[in-house]
C-alpha cells in the first residue's frame, strides 16, 4: 500500500499544480471581478489539496507525525489569510496574493522534506510576513508621502549596506549578514525596498541627463558598497533595476544600451579582481572537468533535475541532500528532482505570472511615481528569479541569490512579502480611485435628475451669474474645484477606470508626459 501511495501521489501533485498554473494565466486576461473571484477560490482549493497530498506523502515515506501538523497549520493559515484578506480589502488583487501563498506553500513543503526544524522556522517567519501584509494596507491613504522620501531612502540604504560591509558577518566569502540581539538577517534584502522607493521618487521628475546625474551617483553608491561587500548578485540586481527604471522614466533606448555596455565592461574588470567570479565562470563553462571541486555543486544540480524526470522521484524518494546548499541556492534543483520537471516548469510560470501582473499594474497607472515603483518591483522580482533559475540550470553563471518565496531564508521571505504588499497597496489605491470616480458619476447623475421639477421646468437660481442654473452644472463646477486640489486628476482616474474596463480611446500617457 505504501508503495502505491508514493507512486501515485506524485501524479496527483503534478495535476493540482498544473491546474493552478493554468488558472493563474487565465486570470491575466480576465476583467470580470466576479469571474476572477471564482477562479481565486478554486485556486485556494487546489492549493489546499496539493498541500494535503504532499504532506500525506511525506508522512507515508518518512513516518514523522510533524508532517501532519505542518499540513494542518499550513492549510489553515493560507486559507484563512485568503478569505480574511479579500474581506478586509475589497480592492485587493487576489490573483497575486494567491500566487504568493502558492509559492510559499511549495517552498515550505520542500523545506519540510529537507528538515522539519527549518520548515518550522520558515513558517513562523512567513506568518509574521503575512501579518505585516494585513496591517500595512490600512495606512495606504498615506502611501503618497513616499514620493517625498527619495534621497532619505537613499541615505538610509547606503548607510545600512555600509555597516554590513564594515561590521557584518562573512558568509561564503561575502559580508552580507548582520546580527542584532541574536537575530541574523541580510540587510540588502530590505534595502532593496528603499532603493525602489528612492528611484521611483527621484526619476518621476527627471527630464534630461542633468537630472539623472545625481540619481546615478546615489544608485552607483549602492552598487559599489555591495561590490565592496562581495555581494555581487545583489549588486547586479540593483544595477539592472536602475538602468531599466531610467529607461522607463525617459523612454531613451540610448540609456539602456549604455547601461548594458557599462555592465559588460565592469564585468571584465571584476572578473580579474575577484577570484570567486573566475571560479564560477570556469564552473559554468565546463563543470564536468571540475566535478571534484568547484564544478561539484552545479553538476549535482543538473543530475538532480535530469534524474527526477517529468513527474519526479516522489517526495521523500530523492537525494536532494547531495546538493550543497540545496535549501537556499539550489532549491529549484532539489524540488524538481522529487516533484518533477512539470512542477518545476509550473513554478517558473507562476513566478512569470507574478512578474506580468506587476508589469500590467505599472502600465495602467498615470501617476509616474506609482508607475515607476510598480515597474521597478517587477524588474527586481523577475530578475532575481531569473538569476537563481538560470544559475541552477546552467543557463548563466551562479550568482548566489535566493529564489523568492521558495528558498530558505528569513530576510528573503520577509522582503519579498513586503514587495508583494507594496504592489497590493498600489492595486488598492487604483481600485479606490476607480470607486471614487464611480461615486462621483452616480452623484452627478442624481444631480442631473434633480435638475427638473415635477412639471419638467428647470430651476435653481444662481445669484452670482444672475440666471437660473442647473444642479448638474453646479456639481460640475464643484467637481472641477476638487480636481484642482487633488494631486491625482480626474483625467487620471478616468484613464485608470477605462483601462480596467478593457481599453479606452484616451491617450496612453499622463499629464506629466
């Protein structure tokens, strides 16, 4: 019986994850709120079923009762989080919230396979991150204040990175962690959020090269401090985010091409200065000739991915412990060995779905700050996932960054949940403005209806104009006065409303352009 369970459950897990992934992509193109809500509920059911089947498999294979406890806690927390979140925030965008929970679930399942103690720590941190995700949107009405904190965020970020460079602990040759009161964390993960706010707040007003120079100086300072700490993976992410956000702000391909040219030149220089870069490049070019030394990690990852096949060896049936740092740097390879290449592809597609949702949000915002911030969040998240997945599959050299939401690491989990929460807040702000626009339209319709009396005659004497004036016209004047005080103009709200409705004849740029 045990053999049959272990043999069949891997097909069930693959089927449930595939069904979830298909729904995730269908929702990219659905505009109906009711249809999206129904599919989100189905996704939660699929995720709960996948979690139950996975932990029952682990319990059957390894015989530890702790797997059943993790199963109950995980299903209860993520299911309750979904229903409570959409109840508290009617304008929350649940597809991206579901994707976040799904990736967390897959990561926790695999970490439980590696060791229950690590999975328990990750689960506690994830619950803390979800608590933050519930609290922050309550203050979204003050989110616009971040527009004024550009260089403040830059100074705080550089200072935090500099402290780690000078006083931080060394991990695999890089100064990336810092310990306070017994808690070890990686500041660069949280500085990433400050960095995005800094770039969005400063680039929204940038018009020419003169405006870009001081921004580039502060962005370069972030990258240089990370290089000084030998945290080259994070430094590369910061640099890529900068050049793409500059391109988004200016629309000039020359800046993008120049940025990539400078990156290529810097790569050559850094290759000669850092020995571990040389080792990673050698391991990338020919890991098989170095399988007993620097090529061991990548070759074991490739063996694991190929050994699992389409449906995997089954949870608890593989040998992920043979891959060094499988729980952090090589989690995708270990996960693919036991759950199969189909599930591995689905993980990539769910990550891609999150990236596309963030890009879609940035395209629908007229306010330049929100547009740039959403775009920067998409690039930061997507490029980090690309670096991790590309390194584990020998598409690019290893960089040592984690796979967001799945890899083991408290700082990575918390910072990614914060990033997703920031994106959710922007979705809510857009929804709030659309609701406000609808309320105004309904009020104007009521004013128009009250413009005539019972006999069909107009009424309402305007003493200032010396003639009868309709209630509708008075309301229009009042609304125009409100729009002049509102930093988000009525034009912008109409544009966002039209975008959600599925297209508009309004021109695709904001008043600042």
